[in-house]
C-alpha cells in the first residue's frame, strides 16, 4: 500500500506541476482552456468552473490540458481565445511552459532538502580511494589495488567517489584510461568496463572502503543465535584479519555449513563467537543473517548555503541526465538501464520510508528528467509541438495536417515502444528470477 500511495503522490504532483504550466500560460495569454485532466482514460471525478472542466481520470500515467483551437483540423474563427489563432511566440511559450515548470521545481525542492537535512552515504563525498578490488574483475586484471586513489578517467579529473561511480556507470563496455596515485607514485592503467547484465550500466569491480560493521541482524539466522548485534564489527574470521565488508562476506558465503570462529569488537571490548553459516539453496552460498551498516552524513545548511548547495546539486543532475541521454542515443548505454512506472513506484516507496527529504530529493530528480525528456523533438511530446512551430516560423505557414498526422503516428509508436521497453525492464528487475523458475518448472 505504501508503494502505491508513494507512486500516486510523486507522479501526481509532477504531472500537476507540468500541466499547471500549460494552464497558467494559456490563461495568462488569453487562450481558452477547455479541460485540465490529471490522468488519461475514463473520467473518475471532476468539476466545471467557468470555461474549464477539471478532471481526474482513471489512468494515472500522465495528464493533459485541452485548449480551444488546438487540434490541427479544427476550424478557426480568428478568435484570440483559440490557440492556433495566436502568434508563434505565444504558442511556443504555452507548449514549453509545462517542461519549464518541471525544470524550475528542482531548484525549489533541493534547497528545502538541504535546509531540513538529508542523510547521504558518507563515502560519496570522500576521496576516490579504492577499498576493495573484486576477483577477476577489469580492475584486478589491470593491476588496480586496494589503497589506490583515482585521480582522473579519460583526462577528466575525479575528486569524489560520487564522480567516480557516475563516470564508470555511464561508460559500459568502454575503454577507460585511469590515472591513479599509489603512495607517492602516479600510475596510468587502461581497462575496459563491463556491462552490468541487470541494468546495462558500467562496472569495473572496485568498491569504496567499507568497514565490516553490522547494521542489521535478521531473526532466525546464525548471527542472532550467536548474540551478534547492530554496531558490532567483525575484525577476524578463523584467525584471518578482515578490514572490508566484501572480504568478510566472501569468507562467509564461501563456507556454508562450516563452523567459523569470529572475532567481534563491541564498544571497547572484544569477544569470539563460533558461527556456522547457513546454506542458502537459492543463492548456493552460506549466510549468517547480517546486513551492512551504511555510514551516513547529515547534510543540513542554513538558508543561503542550502540554496547554493541545492542549486549546485540540480546542475549536477542536469548534466548527468544529458550525459545519459547522449549515451543512450549513441548506443553507449544499454536500454536496460531505463526504468518505468514499477521502478518509480519502488524507488518512491523506499524514499518515503527513508524520510520526507528523501522523497523530496526523488521528486526533484524525476521532475528534472520529465522536463528534459518532454522537450525532446518527438511528436506528441511538448518538444514535438515546439519543432512544428519552429518549422512554421521558417516556412511562414503551418506544417500540413497530413504530415502532422504521420509524424504523430510515428511519435506514438516511439512512445509505445519506449513504454514497452521500460515495462519489460521493470518486470525483469522485479520478478525476473520468479519468471525464470516458473519457466524451468514448465519446460524442464
């Protein structure tokens, strides 16, 4: 229920803000608004006020504002209250207003996020120091080691783990020239990033420093039975010192049903516990029922610094969105990285459980993406209308109705194809393993 409510809340506000932009500009210019609808399909509830019918419709995956004289085939009377009787400049403002509102919203939300305060993973702002290198990964094969500090990738300076992670994820299957600092030496290494089979993003097999501190103990598992608690740190297993969560996890997962001696630090003291990892048939590994403690930093500022930090964050997200779009169009990023309504609902639900500021930050990010994507020159999107108006300004006459219809049919086909892809990705991410097991039972 939390997932559904969070999804409707987030998507509803973003759609409302977008359509409100069209509505307010049309009213301001003097164009008649016949309908303001949140959602598509059958009418659920509504009320008429003056010339406008305000409606909530059954399918909450969008919305629209119906303007008088908007349809290309609609007969015009040169009434200034008709959209297509207005100047090109006025129509440009009306069609672009929805995306403009979505682009403005993040600059309002992110300062509020930093004013209230938001918990962020601590490692993101730290220097890009490698904490662990995964076995047989591109990083290991190219000679990267724990303790190396990444200086640059392909000539672009890297100052934080967030920049490092973003750069690697945005370059799947690409050759990366990495400059790193090892002690007092500056070394260059070249490697080709792997493509994550689940989401299509890049990966090289490096992990930030993660102390093996327990954040959660699952009931009914060996860790709980041995008396382990949240905040305990595992410092050694069978006499072998461990300093990284991944290192500790690999030992546990690789020794199912074998009794291991754990050295545990709790507060100022230490104790040992003999624990036998429980074999998990589904994953084929040993588990003791613990989750990692995520070290976080509260980012909270006074009003003016909050505005500055919020705006800086929006510009970072703005740049990242264009990088991702560019790599999708050049096929350097897999469409598997795209997510749809199911993914949005899941992320919104997680953000709602994490706190109000996490939900606001998610809304800011999604609003920015919605604003940018709606400006793409695809017929049926706002950008498609702007494209037609641009052609009209060059030709001195509107694009013919027939050509608009063909372009819009192509646009609808592209959007339906995109929706099919993101729904497919969502289904595989959410129920992929269950579907695979079902097919195994049917056909094997």
